[in-house]
C-alpha cells in the first residue's frame, strides 16, 4: 500500500509540474510582450499626457495580457503548492515501514540500518581513479540566480548533485527525473554539486555548494540543464560507469 501511494503521489507531482512549466512558458511570453521596447511594462501608464489612451500601443491587448498574467500567477502559486504536497507524500516514509516500527514494543532492539556495501566508494589510488561520467550539462545560467551565486558556469557537466549521480541511478534519464524531488526536499539547504569543467586534458572536477531557493526568476536554481546522451559519451568515462553498474547490479545496456 505504501508503495502504491508513493507512486501515485509521484505521478501526480510530475503531471502538475508539466502544467506549471506550461504556465511559466506563457508567463514568459506575456512578460516579453509587455516589456518590449516602447511597451508600458507590467504597471506602466496606458494614457498620454492629456489623459487619452496611448495611440502607440494596443491598450486593449495590454490590459488583457496584464489580466491574463495575474491569473497565471495565481494558478502557478496554487499548482506549485499542490505539487509540493504530493512530493512530500512521495518522499515520506512508507506507512507499512512506519507501522512496523511503531508496533515494536522494544525499539532499541531493532538492528541499526546500514548502507549497502558499495565497492565503488572504497578508496582507490589516484592514478587508478577513472573519470566519473556526468549525467547532465548546463546550457544556461541566469543572472542574479542561486546557480550564478554558487559559481555554476555555462557548459559545466554535472557529475553529482547531492545524492544523485550515475553511481546511484543507472541512466542520465533516471538521474534527471529525480532532480525535481531532491530540489523540493532540499529547498533552502546547501547541496554539494560536483561538475566537470573544461574539455579534454584541460578538464577538471569542481565542487560547488548550491542552495535551491526562491528568487526573482523561474525555478529554484536559475539555470537550465540538459540530459547527457549516453550513446555519445566519451570513452574515458566507461570504466567508472561499468564499475558502478556491476556493483549495484543495475542494467548497463548503454555502457
């Protein structure tokens, strides 16, 4: 039951997120129209110095677009709240696990949970450490955003984002799919992000501290990332991905 509830909540959150993205796209289009050169913006005056409607703009359309923008902002706020509610359900401990824990008359006798052994995390001599494969690439960083403040740069390739990497997920698609939930869960909390920067022999790993938070623009980061194409990956990454998938028993058809 807990799994079904979690899956249902996750599906609802993803569906709401798609609606939110569509609303954001329409809001961006309206904002671009209202703030174009010669336009009055979001709150600018629609009458001239003599008190007559401005003749250089379509006053009726401007008013209509402003009203539409106000409605979209309300819809965006409501959908965001609803999506967050479902995300919290999806990320909450399962009811069956919670019930079994609470029914134990002597909780102190329960075995301590231990992370599964992961040979990929064992210390490896530096000369034998292969490059870790990134799962996403940054193709836009917006000014004054949390991403820019953290030092994220255009064309950075994301190797790990908190607990998300190709050591924990078998494909870039799965890694990307889990990013929204992590961002909501870690909102206003610092997340360690490792990126590969540069190309060829000049590339190097850079560790950043990024805090998802509300800001003047869209999203919680203020950057846009695209999924890496595994089929076109660089050969230098293959040993690392193979090791990770073999240890975790994950499918590695794309490796």
